[in-house]
C-alpha cells in the first residue's frame, strides 16, 4: 500500500493526496494506492498540483494499516506525518488522526 505525500507550498505543511483528489493534512484521509497504475495516476495529479504551485516534491511512500489506521512504514515519514518531535502536544500528533 502506498500514498502520495508532498509539502504545501504556501506554508510548508506536509500533505497527502486525499481520496477526492485534494491535498489533506492527515494521513488517515489519504488515498491508498494499490498498484503501479494508481500510483502513476496519483503522481500525475501531483505534477498538476506542482504546476499550479500548490505543492512541491510529491512522492510515494509505503504505508501499513495498524488497528484500522494508516501509518507510514519508514521512521522519517512517521515524523513527517506526525509533526514536530519536540513535544507530543505540538503538530499533527496533538490532533485527531482520522
């Protein structure tokens, strides 16, 4: 399973391609991609968003489902998805993750 992630250009926020084609802040709302064709189509949407100057550097990441919730499989992406590591009351980890 994969999702597409990027950074929103206006504020640098980590975002994910959502199920409806918009860029969402929470990984739990990301569109899950199962095969190469879906990934290619999602990256094409990312390229359009780059051209529209909405996001920068879209790329695919591996995700796993744990207890019904999506989580990145790599540590780096877990940090990007959760927010700053300075305090658990800051960033996305302080918000609802669904």
